C-alpha cells in the first residue's frame, strides 16, 4: 500500500465530489445517497461485491448515466450541467469496453488521441509511452476482434490514457487479466499517480488491489457507503493483530512467559496452542519468539495474522466479499442491462 501520497494530494478543490447521489431503476435503488470527497492526486479505491452499486456510481460520475437525485462535480464541473467539460478532463476504462472489432488497436488509439485534440506528433509520442502497458506486440496492428479479453482490457486502459486526463476512472481494470498483466497495470497506476499526480478512482472486487494501491478506500454495499478510511485504519478499526503459536510442550508455561511482554494484550492457551493478541504484530512477534525460546518450550511454528479488508467487510456487512465474487453474481451487469431499458 502507498506509504506516502503525491505532493498534490489534499490541495485545491476536490477532484471528485458527490452529495447524496442516487440512481433508481423503477422501484430498485442501485445507488442510495452516496457522498464522496476525493482530493486531487488521490487514489481512491471503491470496494464492494457485484451488485453493490460500484459501476452505477462510476457511470454517473462519467456522465454516462444521469442521477435520479443528488449532485456531483468531477474536475470542478457539474456532471449534469457541464458534462462536456467533465468528459474532456477524464479518462474512463469500464468493464463493458465499447471497442470496434474491425479497427486495429493502433487505429483505435490514434483516433482517440485525435478526438481529444492532440496533434499527430503528440499522438505518436503518447503511443510510444503506452506500448509497454498495452504489451500485445504485433497484435496492435491486427483487428481488435481477434484479441483475447485480457488484450482488450489493456487496450481500453491505454485508450483512456492517451490524452493524459486529470481524473482516471478504472472500473475493475484487472478483471480477467493474468498475474503478470495485473502487476503491470498496478505499476502503471502507481506511476500515473506519483509522476503525474493523476487522480484515480478505482473500483474493484480484489481486496489486495485496494490494499496495494489505494490511499483511501470506500466500502459500498447495497448502494450505500458503509465505511471510508485508509486501508490500515479500516483494518485497525475491527481489532488487533493475532500471533498463533503451536507448541510441543507445556502451553501454560509458555503462556506465563509471554503474558507480561510489552505490547501483548491477551494470551489464551488452547491445548498445544497459544493465541496471543497484540496491538502491533510486526513489533511484537520478535519479543514473543525470544520469550518462548527462553522458557524452554519447543515451538513448532509461529504465525502472525493481521486483519484484512475482507475482515472489515465481514464485520460491516456480515458476508465475505470474496464469496460474493465467487458466487457468480453479476448484479452490476444486470443493473447496466436494466439501465438501458429504463433510460
């Protein structure tokens, strides 16, 4: 996770601001009173399962869908009153990328650059900078209809970056990518943020993606933001770190040796195991290991378990975000389909 934020982070008016944003489809409320205040240069992770309202929120902020109620500004412009100004200043890579299968990848990127007013020379410079991110080799000169899903995702991300937008919206950008391609996208997101100060609004179901990239995370469930903070603060809010110790000896003697150590909150002996709760696991695991060695009780293994964003989600909603993803629920896709019928 980022340990520091760009120089621009926190300065100036918000890059994204929403007040009471609502989107309904008939009797169904997909987004229910969302408030956002995202600073310039911030990576904001929007975390939630399928059907939570992530993609619907992004579509409103990108002026692709009108809010039923509430208001929002992106890059300083109202999404309803000044949509053209918003579109000039944002880059968007959505789940359902609208790519022309008959175009080549290179043709798509060149057209995108010209539509945003870049000169031919500027377009070619941008393409050279984006080749590594696209990473599809000679396929860039082939029709997009011949691309795999992962290649299309990378091309769509590159198209969103051609004009160096002020605010970049990435809607689950690494879904369907292999681990190497996913790591390349993560590295590009970091570079855009640290080198260019680009504000990035990242929706994801991947807990590790939000943890690795986001300065702050908003957790959305059933259309409402149920928590918002840095990943570390969210994890600390639900409890302490836990050290698990498996022993080949007297657990009570081991418990006594660990109980009085600085930083240890509680120690529980369970048969041949110790469960040690601590405030800061990384700072306390060493002294715990030394104390156990000194008391003469053989240790089979010692493991540090820290809270995860999935633990936070479970605490707030009663379910695991990972299980929601694995269940095959395509709620956001259903909402998008419904939106086309209603709009």
